[in-house]
C-alpha cells in the first residue's frame, strides 16, 4: 500500500501545471460548447403585433409550425395587438435576450408607426437583431361591386370628378391600410375623406355597402368578398404580382407610377440575443422557407414567402423606415 501511494504521488508531481490548466480549460470549453449546441432547449415564443385570423397571424402560425418541426421545439404564437404594432414590439423588446422570445415583425407597419408615434416603447433598428426576412403580404385595392369602374384608371377618373365627396376606409388610423390610400392619393391627385375602423372586419362591410368607395386591405380579408361578387379587386400594392392572384395587376402596372407597398415581414430577436441562437434560427428559417408545401399553404392566404438573409433584412428594415417616413410627411398624416 505504501509503495502504491508513493507511485501515485510521483506521477502527480511529474504532471506539468500547464498541462493541468490546459486540460481544465478544455473541459470547461467542452461543457460550454455542449450548452450552446443544445439550443433550443425549450419552447420559443413568437410575438406578433396583430390579432388572430389576420394575414400576420396566418403567416406566423404557418412559419412557426414549420420552424417547430425543424428545431424540435414548440413555437408558440402570442398575439399582442394595438398601437400600430407598438404594443407587441414593446413586449418583445422587454423579453429576455436568450433566443426564446422572438418577434414576427410587420416591418412596413412598424416603419409607419415609427414615423407617427412620438413615444415609442421600442425601436426596431436599435432594440432588436434581424434574424431573417420571411416574405411579403401585400394588400389589395378593393371597391364596392356597385361602383361603376372596372380598373384603377376608371377609379381615378371617377373620384376626381367629385373631389372630397368620397371616402376611403382603413383598418385604423396609422395602419398600412391607411397610409396606402394616402400614398395612392399623393400619386394620383385624388381627394378623399378617411374613415378609420377597428380592423378589416368592421371596415369591409362599409366598403361593400358603398359607404366608403375604396380600401386597401389584406388579401386574406378581402378575397372572400371578391369571390362572392360583393367587392371588386383592382390592383395589389406590391412591386410584383402576387403568386396566388396572377391576373391582378400591381398598382404601378395599373397606372400609378411609383406606388410600392410590399408589406415586408421578418423575424427579429431582442438586442443581446446570443449570436449562436440567431445563426441557428436563420439557418432553420432558410430551410423551412424553401418548402414548396409551406409556400403553397401561405400563398393561399395571399402572402409570398421568401427567405431574406439577416444582413439584407437589416438593410430592408432601414429602407422601409425611410420610405414611409416620407409618405407620412408628404401626406401630413398625424395621430390625434
């Protein structure tokens, strides 16, 4: 026994302190690497700034389900509507920056809100890290079926014949639905009165009856009424035609030069979220957004999915802010 202890002691003295330190550091690094490699280890919350059943909600749930399958963890959609999207954005910004709370941002709506609201709970460009753009959900220009026009050119002529006589409806003051009509008026010279409603469900019936003469609305909300013959769809706001509506022209094709409202969507994470988590999410999104089944599923709701890398998505966010800040200024829009 004495001999065995002496041998062990001699071996211990022969081991270099530097070797021991190196081995210890390697063990710590191994534990750290395993911890990072485990992301995600629990469900992820995906906050959106709009109520259930709308275009944003449909996109969030479809993408969230596919992302859940890819990551092996549940992705739970949380609806935090109000204040032009600022309530949801603020909630996401206050969440722990650990990769387990994300925000599916309606970037164009957020850009408008940023230009309109003086006291903002969060800033999309400074309080968040871009993860990836996920696509576009363009709005469509709809008019009552009874309105005696067949296209955008005829609509402009009709409205110009009686300035300020006609109304346009919107999903609410300060929404994209509102600003699209303001942009339409700037580009065409028509003069209309704004009637804001609390969402499409309240606004669209007023367009059907002719109380309002036009509205820019989500394809998800308006298409059933178009198919039922109660509304006419004259154009889409995007710079390219919507895949599910190949026969509907863009506003620019229909005679409104410079009109562009692509309605960009993408996922962001709170500032400070670990880079490894962001990279894992970006890679997963790149894979799921290439799925023909997912693309087809979301296209049926009027949205076009496309993967936009984090670096480009960040630049797109800045470009949307500049574009809509100018529209807000030129149209002299303010929120009372």
